[in-house]
C-alpha cells in the first residue's frame, strides 16, 4: 500500500502527471509565469520597491493565485467530474486503496500548478535576498504556502466528493478560500491562510503577531498556523477517503466527529485565553467562555449534520443488527442514530465551561452562575438541533432537510430582526434583547453577559426557558420517530427473524 500512496507509484498521480504536464500545455504556461515574474521584478526595481519587499509581495500574490485558487479549483473539478462521469466508481472497484485514490486526487490534479509554483521560487529567492524579508522569510513563505495549499486541496477533494455538480464543487471550494482571505485577515481564521506567517517574517511586531495569543502566550505564527492547518487537512482528507470508499458512507464516523469537535473547542479555548486576564469590562471577561462555547457549538452543529443518518440508513442498521444477532445497533455505528455524538459533544461543551471557570476565577473571569447558565443554553441548543435534525430525517425521509432549515429560520434567525425592530419601534433595548434571546445563539450570549454580571432579567430567563423547552420537545418527538422506524424495519424482516427479535 505504501508504494501506491507515494508520488511516482500512485496510479492516479501518474495519470494526472501525464495528462496535465503535456509539453503543449505546460511549456506555454511556464513561459507565461516566467514572463510575469520577470515583469514584476523589473517593476519593483523601477519603482524602488525591492528593498521594502514590494517584489516579494507581488510574487506571493502570483503564487497564491496559482496554487491556492487555481490549484484548489482543479482538484475540486477533477474529483467532481470523476464522480459525475462514473470514473470514481471504477476506482472503488479497483485494487487501489481509497487512501491512495484520495491522495492521488489531492496531489495529482494540481500537479501543473505545483510546477508553475516551483517556477516562481528562483524569483522569490532573489527578491528575498535583495530586500525584505531575507532568507528566513523565503523559507517561512514556502512552508506557509505549501501547508495552506494542502489544506485547501484536501478541502476541494472533500467538496468534489459531496457536490452533485462539478461547477458547484469548484465554486464552493474556491469560495471558502476567498472568504478566508477576506474575512480571516483580522481574526484567528487568518491562521488558515499564509498571511500571518508572512507578515511576521516582514515585521515581528506587526498587528498580526501582536493579536495572536494562544492560551495566553505568544507562539510564532508559522508554528501556530501549522497547529491549525495540519490537523484540519488530515480531517478533510479523512472525509474524502470515506466518500471515495463508498458513495453512501457518512462524511465522518462518529468517533472522528467527536475528535473534530474536540479539536475545534481546543482551538477556540486557546484563542480566548488572550483576553480577559486583567480586564474590568464584562464582555472582555466573558470572551474566553463565549469563544469556547460558540466555537464548540458551531463545530458540533456542523458535525451533527455529518453523522446523522436518514430514515433509510437507520432502518438498514436495525435490520443488519438483527441479522447479526444483536439486540440493537451499536451506538458508534455509522447507521446508528446520533445519540452517542450528541452526548459526547455535550460533554465537550461542558468541559469548556469548567475549564474556563477553573482558569479564570471570578472576578477576573465570568460569574460562575452566569457561566453555568451559558453552558446550559449552549448544551440545550445543541440538543435541540441534534434531536430536531434526527427527528425530521426520520419523520420526513424526502423533505427532512427542508423542515430543519425552516425550523432554524423561524426559531433561531427570525427572533433577531423581530427583536431589533421591536426595540427600535418602542425604544426599549430590554425588550429587544428579550425577544432576540428566543434564538439560542443569542441566548448563549444573553445568559453569559447580556444583562450584567449579576442581573438575571427577563432576557436571561427567556433564553434558558426557550432553549430547554425546545430541547425537551424534540427529545420526545425523536424518541417516537425512532420507535416507528425501528418497528417498520423489523416488520420487513422474514418471519423467523421477527420471531427471534
């Protein structure tokens, strides 16, 4: 298997190397890149920008377009086109492993862009030596670009496996890259781009470096970026491998989803620890807890979607368990309902709250009672979503996704504009906050810091009550739906199987 995964022995990589590196297509592209880089160097000298790093920066932009945008697009298109044309089914029945196939797509579909990227390196090296940021900056930029490229290309492979149309896969993957480049510059999401590492190479005291704390300390941006990017790239590759292995496989196994959520919660906790240590502002004090809760909750919601089975998958799991002589489907099975990951995600959120309280005791951190209420609302919101998503998929096999989207729109989205309009119309900010707190995401903030450190007003009570009531409602509904699906699946078994059951 090892020989299949490495570059030159991987069949898919050989195929892409031969098709995408034909001299008729590659040589003109190399010539164009070399001419562009030469013109940029000439312009930098003419404008006297070389010493300040102008030529280096311009070459980085070219590298980003080639490797991060065009390369990501090529990987997403290659996987999606193979899936759409049926070629991916041939790879599934071939002796080649799913891991080798996924790696072949990630590394092979963008091979021409890697060659063009290599053509820019001599110019980049010269620019780094002729001005800023020096040979150290050249090495840092090289590692940062390569790491981001592998992350984005793994994301593109996953998008190609999930999207129904090649163009939608390309748009989705490239859109994520563009959003990270625009939104992530001033936020921790920037660590998923090469910008902080390269900015630190130019100026060790740049705002990118000053604002990047991790568990209260400063870590070199390149190291911190690798801490974020390498595990995420591996998790994206895991999803691609699973979908390459089987079209009907869940995106993640339940244990992998729990690890994923735990990793995101760990990152959210780490970034939150740069705030609140000596602040007297309530919001600053609560940022570590809010960051951990929102980061963990968002990851848990996305991963809940990835591991929640449909009605057909749940029924198949029941029948398979009965044929194997099991009394029920194993809780961590892909075909089991989402009880196990839901409770595991709940434990992760609760541990985040406990960890913040232990490291930020009052008065430096949030009030313990309010912190516990925030954890309660976040846990209830997670339980509501997990139970509602499972219920709608079981109860409405053909329209479950539509119903869950409608529920989230009415209960989680609409209270925000309605509360804002009510507050503006009646000039009552307390009323606005109370109405908006019906939405669980807003309720987490309200419970932690919305009405002051010790004031438990109506907004806090509404946030806690609404989150708990909706969680209990869908908890009962999903239990009934699970029982109906289980009974229907058992009725489809042969008579002897039903009697044994």
